[in-house]
């Protein structure tokens, strides 16, 4: 286990190095880094200082080393627009994005698994088939458009829920989140549901197909022959066997949700990282873009690592050392 | 992906009817899939033939009347023409805008899908054929790309490069080629061990002939399925990126951009600008997905008995 972790961490480190090289090349390929990284409105003195700090007057390879050193120290430049360190800007926004993605995942899992089980167990009934067709339709609906429809229906026509912002933020056990206030929850419902739709469809399909495949296996028949109650068969024997692929997909879906949060945040004006990056791209706030890219890559590699570790706990057949 | 390849070792049973007829007959077994195919053909026709018949050319400023702006669906124009789906803030007929937008969306989706297939094929077959060190390098790169959601790859790419048709194409290809490479490689690795491949090798056929005439045709069925699904996905991706304002430029108004244009007006209740282009998008993506679903059922060798 330890060996596996060390090896995976080393791999992740190599990937980060490669990525930093790509991002570095990207920043330098677009144009003069002095224009890319220093605000056009900066004074001559500020220019000189930044050139010094980023080492833009040195040879290329040395600049890359300085770039790496700055990454390690968390110095990723200063936002042109907000005039604050890019990395602080991003880290400040991260809790909002995480809260949104987490809520979406919870919705998708707690709706998706029961619905999928139902559809798998009652595959021929009207309700079962409706659930499956519904999930196929969900697959074909672009998230952002459904988000617009939700705003039109629930916020504008029915006037039930607010359309934008994060609402009031409460503190509980030292964690600040919209989940702890009524107003915050009201703001969270629409974006979280919107973001949950795609993983919901996926989890429904996966659970349903796993259920109907597993139900026809021999051990399920013997469970029934032993006279076990239906709930025990479903929740112990069945669920244990179909959970592994579902958990893997949930883990991987979390990164997809985080990525697509960019879209949902923009529609619902949710003050997260995603909205920040879109604003920064439109305003050409490049230090923030570079910082965002590096931070997200780091986050995604951590998630991938966690999924692998979780997978090995759930399925003893997977020998991590061999991966 | 595993289900595309797992049952492939089984030898195919030759049926009396010709391959294509059988394929058509099996496709037609399910009514919904036939409907989806008809709808898809309709969508393609509307996108490529439709622009000749639309009431307006949304790019031609001479045909647009700014006085007709923001008319609800069904209104009449100053010249007596009916705007069936209303007009936008510049007085453009929404029907025409959707038809032109559909053409842009479809073209970008299909083109990027096609390019990604080619690159993925080259990478996947090279990996399977080269083996050893070369295979490891290619597959590591593929894993690296698959470790990140394609939306994120495309977004990062466009964040660095800026807006533009060529840049969107590049971003879409970059975010999807790894999928194809993995599928093709996993199929090719199985095919490579089969007897016909050693027979072809034994005949001392030139390498390009073995790859193009023997290996590639046998890798085709799963590739077709993945390619179809990915075209639908490309269209969604492009629409989402353009909606966010980081995708296509304003001069190429795809469906995503049309929806984005309408976004600022939905608060005031002018819903049509966002809703109708979205319906066109959903119909397109939905019909492609349904066709792909049926293709997967037919082409999957596990269901072939």
C-alpha cells in the first residue's frame, strides 16, 4: 500500500512537471511574456519589479526554473483585474465550487441509486422503463440549456427560487458554507440540481444494468431459495456486488462535475472558481488563467489518486502494487 | 469500453444474406431507432440544404430590419413576412438563425470528431503494432489525457489560445483523441494475435497493406460506435464552450452562441431566443445518441449470436 502510494505520488509529480512545462510553453508561445503576465496599466516601476521577480530578463531555461520555484512557493502572479495574488483569488473561490459540486454529487447518488435499483428490478414495468428512457433523455440535454429552462420555470415563472448568487453563508464547526442557512440552501437548490442531472443519468443507467445482470446470477437464486427477505437480498447481497463499479464512476464523475461546474456557475452566477476563470478569460486576466490551470490540474490528480485508493479498499481483488 | 471488445475472440458466423442488407434489417428491428435515424437525416438536410430556403440570410445585414427586433414567435414583419419563432435583438429571424447555426454546430462537431478519429487511429494502431517501449509512451500519454474530463482539457486549451474556429477544432480534437486511441488499441491488440494477422505476416505482405487492408477493417465496428457518440459529445462541448463565450467567435453563431445571446433576455420573459435553438440542439444530439445506441447493439459481437 505504502509502495503504491509513493509510486503514484511520484507519477503525479512527473505529470505535474510535464503540465507545468506545457503551461509554461503555452504562456510563452502566445506572445511576449512581459505582455502576458504584466498588466498593460502597470507603471514602469511595477513592470521592472515583476520582470525581476519572474526573471523575465533571463535565458529561457532559467526562466522555467524560476517559474517552477514560483509555483512551489505559490507565487503565480497578480491579477490585472483584482490586483491581488492570483492564487489567493482562486483558493478563496474554491469552497463555493466544492460545495456546489458536493451537493450535486449527493443529489445524484441519493436519487440515482434507488431509481436505478427500481428500474433494474422492475425492468419490464412502466415505471422501470420510464426511468430508463428518462435517463437517456437526460443524457442528450446540454447542462447549460437545462439550467436556462430551470431558471425560466422555477425562478421567473413560478418565482419560487432565486436565480443567482450563493446567498447567506453560515458557519458550522468552523466550516463556512451555504448549506447551513435557509437562504443559502434556497440559492443552492437550482444550481446543484442542474449540475446533478448528468451524473444522475449515468448512475441510474449503471445501477439498473448492474442490478438486472446480477439478479440473474446463481448466488441471487440461492439467496432467494434460503428464504431471505427481499430487502435483505436487495440491500445486502445485490448492493454489495454492484457497488464497486458505481463507486468508481462516482469518483470519476466528481471530477467531471467539478469541470462542468464552470458552466453551471456561469449560468447561476455562483461565485466559484469556474465563474472566475470564464471572467478571467474574457478579460484576458492571464495570471489568473495560469494559476487556475495549475490549481485544477493539481485538484484532479488528487481526485484520481483518491479514487484509485478507494477502489482498492472496496475491491480486494485489485492489487494496488500491480497497478 | 470493455464491452466493445470483450467478446471479440469469438469467430463470426457467416450469414446467408449480404452484410449490408442484414445490417439494415437488424437496424430496422427497433422502431425508435428508425425514427431517430429519420430525424437525424432531417437535421442534416435542414443544416446543409436549409440555408438555401430560409426566409433570411442572418449574415446579410441588408435583409435584416432592426425595427423588427425582439418580436415574439408568430409576429409579422414590416414587409408582411411571418417570424414563426420570433426575432432577436437585432431583428434577425430566429428560424433562419437556427438553420445557419445548426450548420455551424454540425460542421464543427463532425469535423472535430473525424480529425480525432484519425489521430486516435494512428496513435492506437501504432501503439498496438509497435508494442514495447513505443506502446508504453503512447499509452501513458493517452492515460494522462483520460485522467482529465474532456471539458476541462478543451477549456484550458481555449483559455490559452483564445476564441476561433480553428482553435475550437483543435481543443475538441485534443480533448477527444485519447478516447479513440484507447478503443482502437484495445481492439487492435486482440486482432493482432489472430490467425489472419499471422497469415498476412507469413505472406510477407508489406506493413502498410497489413495495417490498412487487414487490421483496420477489423477494428472498424467499435470505432464507428465510439465515433458516433463522440460527434454528439463534440456538439455538446462546442455548444457549452460557445455559450460561455470562450468557443466560437461571434461571426460564427452556432446554436450555443444563439442560446447565449438569448440568455440576457430570459429575465424579462423573452424566452424564445434561448429555448428554440436549445430544442434544435437537443433534437440533434438526441437523435445521434439514439442511432449510436442501436449501432452499438448491432455491432457489439457479444450480441451477434
